[in-house]
C-alpha cells in the first residue's frame, strides 16, 4: 500500500472518530443518551457530553495547527 493511501486511510479514521465523538457528546447533552440514576443520571451525562465536545474541538484545533506548521 502506498504512503498516500495510508495517509488517506488515517485521515478518514480520524475524521470518523471526530464525527462519532461529536455525535455522542450532543446525544448526551440532548438526552438521547443517558446514564442510570446510580451513575449520576442526566446531570452527569450532560456534563460528560460537554467534556466530550470540548475535548474533541480542542483536538481538532490542535490537529489543524499541527498541519499548518
């Protein structure tokens, strides 16, 4: 497999991870995904959703900065 093909596959896998992370984060904030009460319920799920979204956005920004260098 060529070097360009490996880079393309790596990028697609990274992009898929970003999309999945954002989907899960927004689902937790919106209440589609929830936690049982004994794990903290809706409050913890919402907090975890925001953490996932913020961490994902920070990761994307850092990756873009790395590409610019």
